[in-house]
C-alpha cells in the first residue's frame, strides 16, 4: 500500500513535466516553424518538425546520463528541460504569427530572439527562446544537416561499408 506522503511526492514529481508539456500550443509551434524553418521544407515539412519538437519536449528526461562519446571520459547529465518558458514565449508571439505577411512575422520573431539575448544558435535547445531552440533542434537533426549541406548524408542511418566511399547523393 502506498503511503499518502509517497503518493503526493510522486504526484509533485510528475506534475511539472506534465503541465509543461500540455501547455505548449502545438498549433502555435507549427506557425512558428513555418516562419523560422527553411521554406524548402514546405508546410508539411515544417509542421512535421514542429510536431517532432513538441514530442521531444514531452519525452525530455532531465538529469539522466548523457552518452560520453569517444574521447570524452567525463560523465555528464542531461540539463534541465529547456521548455520552461516556451508557452509564454509562444503566447507573446501569437499575434505576430497569425499575420498574413511573412516579413512581418519574421521581424517579430527576430526581435523576440534578440530581446531574449540569443546571439547564435545553441548546439542543442537551451531554453533562451523557443524559436532559436526550434532551429537548434532542426539543424541538430540528420534532416537538418542534410538540408544544410544539400546532400543526403543521413548520419543517423548506417550506409554500410560497401558504399562508404561513395559521396552522399544530392537532395532533389
């Protein structure tokens, strides 16, 4: 039988993650993605990246050990969830995101990023601003890397040794 104290501690542990994940407006995230991500992705592509980002936030587990990687023997843990302010930042951008003119939407997002003190894209989402974190998420992915270089590197897929000497195919 669960003691009452244990039950409430368990609920308190789960509530912040649940509340944070539920408060992020997926429609607003899609609109933001349509503004900041490359037009080459098309609307379906930007919507998919936005949906994947929201899912990544929901699945985020802070404090777990990160893979040390080759040559990095020091163990590190995943930092706190960067999405703490995303819902508020999306609400602040909401009026600009529904504007018909893409230039106006981009200017509003650019001002918000500047006001948040973002001067470069982080290697991984860091919580400074939802727009820069969305970009970091995308360009940190295999698909973002492929688009950036214009070739199908597909770094997360094993090409095998048989064709490892071949150059990646150009994106169409």
